C-alpha cells in the first residue's frame, strides 16, 4: 500500500509531516503534529509526498527542489493535473507543471533533494555552477 503523507510549514517555521489529518476549512489548512495536536499550517506550503525517494533515500514532496546528478540541472517537483502525476518542472515556474515538465521515473536513481521552494528560494535563481 502506498504511503499517503502531507507536509506543511507552521507559522513558527516548523515543518509538520502528517498522514492522519488533513483538514481544509474557512480558516486555513490544518495538520496534526507528532503529538497528534492539530495545528494550522501555511496554506501555500502544503505538499503531498510523491511516493518516491531520491538517490539518497530522502522522501520527495511537492515543492521540493531536486538536482539531476548527471547534468546538474535543477528542477522543482509539481503536480501535473492534466497527466494526473507528479513531475519535475523547469526552474522558471517553480511548483507549476509546464510544457517543459519531465516524468519523475528516474528521480530515485539520478536526483537528490537539495531544498524546497519555501526555505531555499535562492536555489531558484539559476542552476548551480560546480
């Protein structure tokens, strides 16, 4: 059975990872923390676990920034509604699926999570030169 997991950032900056509670109401979005307390999270930071891990075994979520190890290209992870799948998308449109989006099937072999669009926006300014 696949793991259903969401994450969201609390207003104090702490990330919450939850598979038990995801509530959307007029006041925002709520997730439960490790102690099963339901807490409000910043709505624009909520993302779902893609069901995939990177080459280092780290879980990949919507909004993550990944780097292809073979080409050093940097992409963001987004949901593509038309294809009904998670994709990696070009940098110019973070967390938005576009025509330039690519399938994620090789992510676990060739990509690593290097940050996310909420905590590391500086990574979206351009590809890293190493």
